[in-house]
C-alpha cells in the first residue's frame, strides 16, 4: 500500500488506459481522507442508446461506475484495485451533456474494498447508483 | 407482448443503437423457446484496459452483459425490456479476439424478468458472469 | 398508493409476519418525508454463526437488510413492496447486543423502488451494507 | 487449502453453527469434482412471511443461498470461505414443505470464489436465484 494519489496522478492513470481515455473520463474532485472521488464523463455520440441520441446507454454508465469505484480505492491505497464485482441500478433515463460519478469508499479491508457510486446528470438528478467490490491486496 | 424476434430483427435493433453499433455487437445464436441468446463483441482498440492493449477493460464487458441480458428478453417478448439493475462478476483477465455472451432467461414475469449471462473468451474460458433484472411491462 | 405509515402501523405489520416477529425486529425511527427508516434486531441465540456464539451469522443480517429495505418503501407508499432482488456486502464481523439497519429510499418509481441499507452494530460500526430493488405497483 | 470435505463432514460443520442448526439445513448431495452441493431447508413455522403461514419469507431464502454458496467452496477447498457479498433474486412465491438449494462453483480463485445458487421448491419450481462472492485465502 502506497501513499494516496492526487488528482494529477489519477488522471495520468486514467489517460494511460485506452478505454478510459476514449470515454474521456476526467477526475473532478478527490478527497483521500474521506475516501471520496468524483469522475466526469461527457456525452459522446457513441454513448447514445437510441437513434435520437438523447440518452446515455446503460453500458457507458456501468463503465463509469466501475472505474469511479476502482479509482476511489486506487486514490486511497496508492495501488491497483481490480474489480471483483459490481452492481448497477438505473433510476432514471440519463441525458444531458455529461455525467458525474461520486464514489465513496465504504470499507477498505486487507483483501477487498467496497465502494458506493452515485451517478448524477448535469441537472444534478440521481440517474443511477452502483456498488462494487474490489481487490485490495498489493 | 409481441411475437418472438428472430436473429435479423434483433441485429437491426442492435444496429439502431449508436452504442451497440459502435461496440460491433453481433447476434450469434437465438433460441426463443429456451430463452437463450448469444452475442459477440470483438476486441476493439478502445476496449483495452491498459497500454499493452491485450485485455478487455471491465466496462465493455459490463456493457455486453447488460445488452445480452436485455436482448434475451426482447427476443422472447417481442418488446423492449429496460435494464433495472445488473451485477457483473469478473472471474479472469479477458483477452483474445472477441468475447461471446451467452444469455439465458431465468424468469420472464409480468413486471420484471431475470437473465443470466456467461461471458467466454475465444478460447472458451469463462471470464465473467452477469445477472440482470429488466422491466417486462409492455 | 396510500398515505405514509407511522411507526406503530409499521410495527404492527412486522408483528403480523411470523418471521419478523421471531427475529424481534423493531421499528426505531421513521421519516417518511426523507424516506428513512431504522429497524433493530437483537442478538438471539439462534443467530450465532459459530459455537462461541459471539457473532451474527450473515443470514439474519441479510434478512434484516431485506426487511428494512422493503419497509422503507412500505412506509412511504402505504402499500406492500415485494422484494425483487437485493445485494448484501459484509464489511466486518458483527457482534454485540443488537444491530441497527438504517434504510434510505433512493428512488420510488412507478414500477420499482431502490433502497440502500446500512447495518451498524451497537458500537456504531458499519458491519454490512445492502441495496435492494422492490416492486411498487399497487 | 485442505482435502475436499464429504457430506458427513459438511453436515457436522452445519450443525456446529447455531443458526444453520436452527434452520435445520441438511446436506443432500455433494460433488466436489464438479463443485456442486445441494442443501435442503424445511418450512419451519418461524419462516412464514405472513399470518397465513403458507409462504417462506425472503430472509430465510437469502440465508439458505448464502450458506449453500459458502459451503460449496468449503466442500471443494476444505477450508472456510467467508461471505463477501451476495445477491438474491426472488422469482416466484415460495411455499411447500421444503426448499432445495443447488449451488455450483463458477470460479475458485486464489483470493475469491464465485458461486451460483438455484433455489427450488418441493414441486421443482425455481423460486429464487443467488450469486455470491466468498473469500478463499486459507
């Protein structure tokens, strides 16, 4: 377990992943002491669920939840935290220019960590919630 | 509730979604009577989790699970089946040229349906399992 | 959808269920406006996971999560809310004289509702978290 | 990691847990090579969800899923396998004289294992499905 990572270091990690870079994931806020991290994801044309192109498909939302949950632990622990499993619940259709994922670490144990993620649209509506379990052994 | 959809109709629905089309999701097998559907997803450069580019990021795998689960019900019911929630468990690193998602409907009730999805790599290794709950009211 | 239920009405519903009564579930706090409900469950001898009898088995904790999630919606909606699915994550061994389950409704939609449940021991440690999806049609 | 456990050894472990013993959980079938285990749970008066007493409450069903999933790994690995998290989906009202839980190990990794559990009533109807993640380090 290393030192907590700051915003710039986390952004470099995100940009080092072709998938996260393609999704234009950006670190918006970090609070290692509270175990809180916020990522944003813009509405890219390829994220549209239907031909109208006004709503996010659930797939990119799940990917955002997965990554925000993982990175909240990476931030705190200063090491990788592979996703073991996660759950996504979709609460409302998600449109707008971008989504924000607020992740909060509920528990960082020796073997696994558990993180909650709330996903908000650009009008601050809660559109989805996620909960994941990640490996925490160095 | 309409008539079951065949492979060509399901592929048209997939292609009508910018996200599913961008992920090059393809219908590989359908069995409406058994509630079984197989989708494939190739390894696109943007799906790589790290710079080496040899492994799928968990995000596209979750999107594949979500879509395969939904489409198994769409196939059976001949109508939309919006994702309410799903769980993804990652069992092994996932590489290779493509992934196959085998979805099977466990229950198609009046309000919700439950679908299991096994994800295999091109060497037939089980790399992830998913389980989702979808709305089934017309 | 009826009027919100108060603490006494919810306790009567709990006591009308042989299972909830046997578990000695008790309503501790209600806040229909905020969608918040707290239930307690004492450590009964039959809840012990091992012969030492100092820790709750995960089974009763799951049952507590399920019931607290369901009853948070029952409180708000004034009607039944059958469990469709839920997830339990165990964060720490759970001992002590009783557990408190703090449930909060994240979304009460026309078809389903989603509720989060935090489970605390009598020293106010977070021992488990739950998230459930419940039917909300009258 | 020890030698696989047989039916009698698993039953002794179940009976050593006050909770499992109170629920009268019984080992019905074991297949360590295939990672398959079947437990049964009778309909006890305290398991009833409502005053009529004809249906199992979801709580005991969740406890059955949790225990069957855990014990499938215990059987294979010959060691403890604490529950990290699990999901229960309820498919139909569950009545009858007993429930059977068929657990199958999907993956037994070095850190965690994933197990699926199907729950059938005494008329062989699928009433619930579960999926859990358990610690596998000795």
